[in-house]
């Protein structure tokens, strides 16, 4: 047997990275935490931004069009500080409603595959959620709002854009502004400076930052829209929170706890790798003895 033949058929696991959303993916929607987030966003829109009319509808529409309400509010011209928004919306959350999840912890720890978080939320929120769930040691890397949106002055096109001819301040234009289309009418809506899922730019950024090969990565998220982009970007996709598959979805899980039942191959591939290693070890040992 030629050496080439001997090595080219060695099987290897299908995935070398598992990529996870956090909110409503690592814990269930019915925990109530997301409802609290929505209430805080609405309060921010009313009290901090002075929006009075149809606030709930606007929040829903912006979330649908832009992936996060924050990205939508920036797009339609509201000027606010990202940290102020995050501390108002996440800083007052009743994180204690999330309980430690030893079952999920043990599932994750039994998979010797690199695990990366990919969330639109800020770093502090992600850390708080993971800590409450007892999963803080289960992930190798975290991609969060701050990773996707580093606040560098060099991103600005031109400082002069900050001031109108009448001297008033306007929203700065960023080089990375993203074209956005209404999900139903496909009509272009104002661009956003915020990089977040479901936009391709967010996925491209995450792949680069975490050195991810999408063809060899399995992505878990509760948002169909995020999964649609993910599929287009070459990722393998898992919908969490519903057992009904949709466009762009390879697997659908009612709960993240069903991962072993729905994807036994994740564990089988590990077994397969161990068997291959064992077979190789026996072959080497036999050669040495001979
Ligand atoms: Mg989510």
C-alpha cells in the first residue's frame, strides 16, 4: 500500500467548532428573561429617547429589520451611547431567574470540540448569563457586541460629518454601515452602523476573529433569520426552541438539552476518532514487535 492511500482515508470528525447564540438558546424563552429585556428596551425608548407613539410596534419592527432594536434605533437617527443603552437594558435584569444547568454543562463538557459564543449582546450580559447557568467554563471564546463593534475613532469617515452646516450634531457615518432591507417588502430601509446578526458582516467578522471554518462548524441559534444568513455563509445550522425545521435549518431542537438525541453523530465522531487512534496504535505496536 502506498503511504498516500494509507492516510487519505482516515476519518475525522465532521465539525471542529460549535458556535452558540446565548439568549433563548442556552436557556429557554419561557425563563422570562427576554421579556424583561423587551420591557427595558421599551422603557429606554420612552424615557431616554422620548419616543411616544407606537413604541411596542416600533421596537418589534426594528428588531425584525435590524436583528437588534439598538441597531434599528441608530439607523433611524437616534443618538445614544452604546454603554448607556446596555446598562439600562441589561444592568437591571433579574438574572437570578436563571438557574444553574448541570445537564447542559455536562453535555457541553462531554464534547471535546471547540465551543464559541456568538451573541449580539454585550460582554457583561453574556458573562452574567453564563455564570448564572454555571456554564462559564464551557466555552473557549466569546464573540459579543464589543467584538463586533470595536469603538475606534478610525471607523469614522470624517469628523466633519459630526456637525451640520447649522452647527448641530448629527449621527457620525461609519465606513461599515450595513444595507438593510425590510423583511416583508424587501424595500431598502436606513443603513445601520451596528454590526450584528443576522447581517453577513457580523458572521464574516466572527469567522475571522475566532478563526472559524464555516463548513466545519455547527451553529445553534433560536432566530430563523440568523440561521438563514448562517446557512448562506456556509455554516451547518441548528434551530433551538422549536422542533419544526424551516428554511436554512439543518436540525431543529425543542431545547438545547435535546442535542444528544438530535445529533448523536457529534458523540459518534468522537468514538470513531478514538477507534481510529486505537487501531493505529495496535498497528504500530505490531510493527514494533515484528
Ligand atoms: Mg437568541
